[in-house]
């Protein structure tokens, strides 16, 4: 009998660890339903979840006894699952339980594109880890409850149940204001996209991840980091977006912008100037923040060769390669106001020849770009140029960026770049 008990002891311990407990789980009360809460996990199936950058679920996750469980087969480069839907502002709550020495995480605002091989280079993470039993030394920014590699929790408020027992966490993301909660206590609070936030982002782990944390909305993501982990009662309530009007250029310096490439960007007489440099290559000046749905108005004047553009929902790498959609700014006869997809489908819409004379070369022009969901409209000098609906644009997230085309001899002046979020 003693030998039998010893044989079955590991099995019994596994049952205790992975049991989701008794009682009503993965349900919403009538009050929660009235407040707008939804379940991201129905307690029975993996419906609504799939691989990161995938179309189906093949990663080692399954449902056992009313829990989503990571089998523990994942690694730094694999094992991530994401929601089918994107979320912007929300309260997200969930119960979680780790194996001894376990490591996992809850990520949000995750963006999918082929060049992003792992979700954490785009989306912030609420770290979940069994600190007392983790086999390696942890830095402070790797510990439980942190905004991973960015902000640390108040340790005096941390009340943690040990490995094998349930804990409850919450993330609040409200138009850039972020809170982390653990077992009913607020342990961490900060504001995204402030000067302090960018200083932390650019000087630490994310210095070589230029798109980290910039997206204002994205997917919810669970991480299998090589340890079994269980999740239940994953509930989310969306919060309203607060519209804002932003002056993208302050007329004094390039604060709020980031240059890519070696071409010239500077401020002169209250104007933003882009000019070809000696290398005569492509160059970009991109906002440090993402803007997805917006109404942008700006003015430009082409001096010399005016081949430029305004990119929307785009990302740029350090080699000055842009991926996204360009609203063309170019000399007459070259489709100013049309839309071009870089490193993709090419021209989506070119303007008809009779609209080429709307551009005033050598004079100030006004441009308006309205982007909402998958719908884009452009105007040049108050004349509509393009009005399209495009599914791929609808999926996009990214920066606004100004372009210097390659070839040299380009100089364009910009002013009054005012954006209203929608």
C-alpha cells in the first residue's frame, strides 16, 4: 500500500495544482452583464483564442476542468496565444495559478505583423512568476506584478498566494493611465507615453524594440514560458475612448518625433523642414506615438523637388524601411493625395488626371487625411482626392510619418499639423 501511495503521489499533486476548484467559475453575474463585462474564456473551449501571428490554435494550450492551461511546452520564442478581438481601453481581471517556479504573463495591446516574431516587442506585460521558487536570479523589473522592464509595484501592498494556489489580478488601461492590481490591492500605477515612460522605454530592455508599447489598442495575449500555468474567470469591460486634439508640431523643435535614416529634419522660422542629405536616400520623421483613428490637417509647401508623403498606421525600422500606407505628396503629375502601400500592393488609389491641377506647386497647400477603421478619405486644398475602404488598412496600427524620397534635391516645408483622434 505504501508503494502504491508513493507511486500515485505525483499524480495527486498534479490534480491539486491543475484543478480549477469548485463553485461557479467562468460566468458573469447579471450585474456584470449590465455593466458591459464579457468573458474571454467560456470555461469549456478555446474559442476566441489562436496562435500569435496565426489563424488557428496550434500552440500547447488546452482546457482542463474549467481552466485554460499552458502545458509548459512554450519558450521565449513560442507558446503565445492571443484573442481574436482587439481591445483599447478596458478593465481586465483574471484568476491565475502557477506551478512551482512557474513563469507566465498577461500581455495587452499586442500587434501582429510578420516582422514581430514575438508579442512582447509590441505589447506591455503584467508579469506572473513564482519568485520564491524560480531557479534563476531575478532582476527587480522581472518580478511578479511588474509592468515588465518598465515599472515596479509597491512591495508593501503585495499579498501573494503560493504556487499551486489561486491569485487574482487586474489591469486597468484607461486612455493611457495604467493600473496593476493583485488580490484586491492596487500595486502599481503609471501613465503611458509620458516623458518618463519614453525615457524608461528607450534606455532599458526596449531600446532596440522601437514599436514596444506604442499601440493604443491590440490583442490580449497569454504566455506559456515553459512552465504549466492555469487561468480562469478572464473577464473584460471596455472603457470609452476620450477624443483629443494634438498639435503634432510645436513650431520650436522636433519633440514628439523620431528620425529614421540620415536625411535632414530641422526647424527653421517656425516651420518643419525636410531636406535631402548627402546620401540622397529615403528618410522618415515619425511620431513617437501611434495614431489609428484620426482626422489630420496640415499644410505643406514644396521647394525644389517636392517628392514626399504622409504615412499613416505605419512602422519604421532603424534602417529607414517603412511599412504601411502613404498619402502621396509629390510634384504635379504624380498623384498627390493618392494612397500607396509600401513594400506591399503598391498603388491602392491614384488620382484622376483632372485633379492634378489642384496641387499648387511652390505655394502652401492644405491636406486633410481622415482615417477611421478601414475607411480613408483624403483632401487637397479642400477637394476630395481619395475615398476608399480597405481591409488591410483596417487591420493596421502605427505612427504618422513624413517622408523624404530618395534621389536627392528634395525640400518640403510643413506647418500646422493638427490631429483630432476619432
